[in-house]
């Protein structure tokens, strides 16, 4: 009998997606920084509140994807049990 923890039944192995999530999160953050000079024009055209909500939502999604990917790489699901 081994002392190695086993994966939870019914929980998919998401470790291969972690590196892709980190890359996607970093790319999304870089795109946000690169496009930040266009935000004042969009705010003038479409409204400050709408653009502010869109930017916050975009950065929240990018940050959460990056956070999940880094968390999976540092602490994979196999080690959590």
C-alpha cells in the first residue's frame, strides 16, 4: 500500500490547463496595459461608467484566470488531499 494521496473521484485533472491559464492571464493583462491609452476615447464615446465597469470586469477575469493557473501550478490537486 502506498502513502501517496489519490485524486478525488469525479474531480477532473486540471493540471495541464494551468500553464495555459497563466499564459492567457498574462496576455490578457498585457493587452489591457497596451490598450489603456484608448480608454479615454471610449469613455467619451460610450460613457465613463460603462467603460469603467467593462475595464473592471475584464481585469477581474484576467486576474482570476492568472490566479487560478498559478495556484494550480504551485499546489496541484493531487497534493491537496
